[in-house]
C-alpha cells in the first residue's frame, strides 16, 4: 500500500507561482511513475505531468514551459512547480502513483485546491 498526501494549494493571482507537494509513504519501491492530474468544476480530470522511475518527465501541452515536475527521493516527495499561472489552471490537483504491477490499482491522493484569480 502507498499513501499520498498533497499540500501547497491555495489562492494566487494570475502570473503568480505555487509549488505543490505530494508526500508518499508505504511500499514506495512498488511505484513506477508519479503523476499529477487536475479537475476543474464541471470538467473531466486531466493529466498534467509525469515523472517516471528513471527521472524522465512529460507534460500536457497546456502546461509545458510553465510547470515543472520533480522529486526528492530522500523525502519520498514529488513536486509540481507551477509558474505563470492562469485562471484556467484553477482546479483540484491530484497526485497519482502508478505501480509497476498492472495487477495493482493506482494510488491517489485526496487533492489540493488551486485557485488563480485576481
């Protein structure tokens, strides 16, 4: 089992920055990749960024060049640095851990609210 706890959300003005954190605990060795997703009111959840075991990263086109996913292995924590925030970035952001085994369901955090507004 893996537990994920997100933090760092809040209210920020357009053009501002926030850094989200996702602290993982439990059977970390079983995790292949860590992802961030987001869900705005009335919209489907969408993928934002991925960092895999080897450190490779990928981003949705909507955040490429503005968001950076990273990790601190010593702290078992994944970060999402969000710069140049736009009102359309407002959403609940979820951390997601994908196990190596396809027989095991993904793990999800509880989400953290990000609101971009003046």
